[in-house]
């Protein structure tokens, strides 16, 4: 019995042609770097992720807070949540590396946010530890300390920070270590209060805004003044900011220690668990759509008047019309 020769494929390609075809297929992989405003907007359009804005003077602890949140998910569930992914994992890792043993440093440090980066966004996806609820997403906006100082000096610079009115949570970090210092206490508190006043003057906060005042580096406060005076310091700061409470949806103040000194009795990420829970579980603020009318122009043909007849409320009208 004879065997038929194998059938040649239709339109065979040479090896060079096949290689060229395969080479034209590109896969865009995410870089994992912090997001710019456009990429953050894409996340917001696709999800109901709350936006948390971190603001504070240089070295007040903003980037350390971000790094500690990321590190909190590396060992065990954190704040009752499991990590479920991130579009900015490389950005988180860059912020964390210099605080780890692998960096070879004798003391942990955190890479600062540079003013040239502008406002960058870190993305997190988390899911409840019991796996009974869907994955939630979160955007954390980080601005350099220079933006903070610019907002204190210039109303124009403050108004340019349009992410503040959009924020679901505005987080104002105040350096607790400086508050506990005789040399820096007055200056630090005055700047913190000034930023709040400027935000109200420039209408950066709506009546339903949620503001968190975080007294950072609480381990340093306890080491410098002791537990009793630390409690007095906390109460004095609560009293200083009390005048803003009636103008906001919520104002709360709490001490945190994102990365306590190894000799401190405070646990790593002290105070951050409750913060993350509230950011994830509270309903995000919804922007109220504003009614905008169309300008009334000269009607050229009868068809132009159709919309005016059928829906006159959509058009601007003069008071004497």
C-alpha cells in the first residue's frame, strides 16, 4: 500500500518571514512605577477606588507611611486585608529597599519623593481576609514636601493642587518629633494650622471633606518626653485643630509610628491598621454633578430650533427673555 506524500500547507512562509511575523507581536507590560495623573484617572474611571492624599512638610513621614503599608502585607494579612495586586509594586519596592537588610545600610532610611516627580499615585488592591467580599482598590497620592511649602507661601501654588478637592481622604502629616522639640514645636504647629486655614480660604475643602491629622514619629515623642507628656501633647494638638471640625465632614487626629525605632515598645506600622480600614470601608465621596446650560446662539434654520422647543431648560436664557 502506497503512502501519499504530506500535503503542503497553503501559502507557506519562509523561516525569515515567520520570524518577522512573530517579531511584530508586542506585549505592553506595566512598569510598576508610580502612576501619573492620567494613569490614575484611568483607574478611577474603571473602579470606585478612594483617593487618599498625603500632605506634609519635608521628612514628615509621608513616604515612610507608604513603605510601611506595603511592608505590612509582606508577612501576614494587614488590617484584616490580604494583598491582591498593585499596578505600582516596583514603586513601592523602591521606597522600601533602603530600609531593608538587603540594602546594606546600618540604619533604615526612606527614599524621598522628589519635587520633579510632581504628584504621583500609588495603587493597591486588597481583599478582606475571609474572602467573602470582592477585591477593593485604593489610590494614594504622594506629593513632595516642596509642594507643601509652596502651598504655604502661595495661594496660586495651593490652587494648582487640584487633587486636594478631589480627595476622599486628605491626610495631613505633622512631624511629632518636631512637636516634641522645644526648638521646632511652635514653627511646626504654626505651619500645620496655616495650611488648614489656607485650604479653607481657597475653598479646597467641601463641607463633606474628611481630614486626618497624623502626628508622626510617635516613638520619638515617647522617647523624648515620656508617656504622660506625650498624652498632653496630643490633647493640646486636638484642641488647636478643634476649630476646623464644624467646617468638615470629619476631622480626626491620631498618633502614628510607621517605622518605630527598634528599641521602642511600639509595633511596626503603629496606628496604620485603623487608618487603612477606614480608607477602604468608608463610602467614597461622590462629586455632585453641576447643571450646565448650553449657550443660546442665533438660529439659522428651522431645524436649529427643534432642541430649543423640546428642551428649553437646557439653554441659557437672558433674564428679560
